[in-house]
């Protein structure tokens, strides 16, 4: 039974990737990667996977992300899961909000992706967002970019814009309601949240993807999907599909 279950997982993973919907400056790259922003000022790119996530099942998404090579670049990338009424056309404010959020929790009229959760990889200090003076990672909800808690490996010179790909893993367990985020093998966030009830109003099928933007300063920013698998937690480390082929559709 166990081997049959694993074979079914292989089939699910190898046939579940659909096309990405691209918004703004996002473009398909070679090597199964999608560029979110070029190294130019005032750009915004978003990529959404067309197959929705099923929040009733345990899943892990594994991908590589590239934040650029300029330590003084900007602004960063977010990984987002949402049920915004605009669907695959949802977007947030550019610049410091990285195409995901709004600059103030009270600015409800501003463009933001909500209801949602997000993990931001922030590469530029914006004091009104509660940013420290170095790169950091933070968990966000409902289109609000402002945060008081973050992870930076307890380093005052933590830098994501180091010209290398970073291994990022996001998992969700509906039984324990645990969200777990890892970067380069280190756990950068763990939290318990009833996503279905408290964030998505009972909806169990949601959109996921990536947002990024630049402002006065910029960087090349992109991601490469390696694996999307629905599995039980005790089999998540088994290889399912390390080199999925991505197809993309450009939208205006």
C-alpha cells in the first residue's frame, strides 16, 4: 500500500503543473525559471500558477529564488497565497510593497492582494514598513506590508542580494495548521494559523505565486520552480520531481 501511495504521488506531481499567468514585467527564462523584474527602476512582475492549491491536503512547494547581485538594490520578492476577487489579475503596490501589499495597514483604498498570506524577502530598508537596516524575511497577511517581526539569521549584515540562487521551501499541514518556511535549509518561520477559516473564509482552493518590484533602486529578480507535491509529512523528503517543465501565458 505504501509503494502504491508513493507511485500515486509521483503521478500527481508529474502531471499537476499548469501554466503560469504573468503580469507586468514577468517573463519566462531558460532553465525553467521566470524573471519577475529586470534590473531597471520602477518595475513590477507577478507570476501565478494556474492550478490552485488544495488547502485540505499537506503540500510542500520547493523553488530557487534569485534576488540580484547589487547589495544596494531593491526591492524584493514575495511568495503569496491568495483568494483575491481579481483572481489571476490580483496585484499590489510596487516599490517597497513588492507588488503584494499596501504601504500602510489603514490604506484600504491602495492596491493590495487580499485575503492572502505572504512571505516577503525584503532587500531594501523602508522605515515606514518596520524594516531593519539589512535584508530580512517576514510573514505577512491580507496585503499589509508593515511588520514588526522578521528573520535575518541574527545578522546585522544579512544579505540576500549575493548573486546566488537560494533554496526556499514552503509547507502547510491542514491537520496541525502549521505553516513552515525554510531558506537554504534553515527554518525562518513557523506559525500556526487556520488558513481556511481565519484567512480564506472557508475556501479551500486558492491561488499561489510570486510578486516582485523595484523602485528608485533595482535588481534582477527571478525564481525557478523545482517541485510541487501533495504528500504526507513523513514522505516529504523523498524526491518526487526535481525538474518540472514550466509553460507560461502572458497577460496584460
